[in-house]
């Protein structure tokens, strides 16, 4: 079972329009699906707080929905064990489809992905293109399009991963250089709070998980040209977990006509782990990007009525 988080419900814009209203009469501008690991309550609270300030009225403007992914947070199963990304994508497709049914087009639906969630967002887009799914836009924050050379295990050990995954897939034998929380959260009190979480480990990744994540990165890098949805990519310039050079390559090669890249010098992997002025700067840009594209999409849909 996957534990899920959903923001409090808002007015249904489609129902309001069917009652004779219009998009301009409806508070909601967009909905979004949030993709990460175990920090969902924190991210949901933070994003909703930012949106409330932007819109002046609590919960006006959007609704968000998310889920814990396999191997993360309070999901059942072995913690940190993702030997195959396929079932994770199937779960996301099924979960977001149910949410989307409550808020159908033309209301825009954006994907927001952090770290591994960024890779999942891209894979969802790529697998859903033939069905017209996940095309409204995506925000990728510290996306895992490539693992930083400063975090990968040394060359000989990396090439032994396939053997280790075959013999002992759940063993934590992927000898990375440091642990993720210590490399992700710059502000000390935020790092300590993260390390205190009972669902967080500082142990190395499991062998099968590490092997699969490296494979996912290679797959994405071979398909960057196929990415054609509106895209906002934000990334810390000093991210030593997910390589900034790989999202720069994504931005350069993506087929999207609407694509924006922001690499912030000096920032680490987790933007929420930065000093507050950095957090405000990045998320203000994210909210502005979402609001502009949501309003544009709804205006275009209104003209077609």
C-alpha cells in the first residue's frame, strides 16, 4: 500500500463552468502532482504556504496531490529498495489518473519532481505521450538526470554493482562518497532534523537500487530530445548528488519550445535545505512560472469555449 497526501479540496472549476460560469469566475488555476521520496508532508506544506501568500486567500489557486513512492517514506516494503522503476511509474500513473479524473482538462495539470522525483516526472511524460498525458508542464528541482561524479562510488566499485545486485540485491554495498542528507542540506539545523527522521537512513544505497538508478539516468540521457512539455529546471550549482551538468544537457537537447533553466551558484541538492533567502528566491520563481503558464492555458481554453 502506498500512503498518499492530498491538499484540502477546492471548488471544482469544471462543475462551476457547467453551471454557467467561466474560468474567470473560478478560483482554481491549476492542479499539480508532487513526486519525491519521504519529504511529502514538508513539501506539501511549504508549497501550499507559498501559494497562499501569492494568492492572498488560503488555498486559492491550486490543489496538489502526491504519494509516497516504493521504497520511500511510509510505503510498505523494504526501505530504499527499488530494483525496477517500472512498478513505481505504474503506481504514479494509476494514482494521478484518479486525481486527474476529479479535475479533468482543460484545467492544466503540472508535475513537480525533486531528485528521483524529477526522473520519475520525465519518465511519466515520455511513457504518456502517445496517450496525451502529462503534457501541461513540469518543474524539476534537483532532478536526477545523472549522478554526480562526486557522489558515485569509485570506478572499480561502480562496475561491480551488477554482480553485487545479482548476488545480494538488497545489501547496502553501493559505496557512495558520503551520505545524501549530509550532501543535500546546507543549513545545519535542517540537516540535523532530516537525520533525526525515523524513515531516513545514512546507509549506502542498496545494490539493486543503485544499479537501477544509474540505468534510469542512462535511459533519460538517451531520450532528452523526446522531452517536449513546458519545462522549468531549477538546480543547485554545488549539487554533489545529482549532476548539474546533466540538467544543463537536458535543457540544451529537450525538444520543448518552452523551457527554462535556472542553476543557482553555491546552492546544494535540496533547495529547502538552503538558508531562507535562497529558498524564497527559488520557490518564488517556481510559483511565478506555474501561475503564468496556468493562466495562459486557461485563457486559451476559455477562447475555445
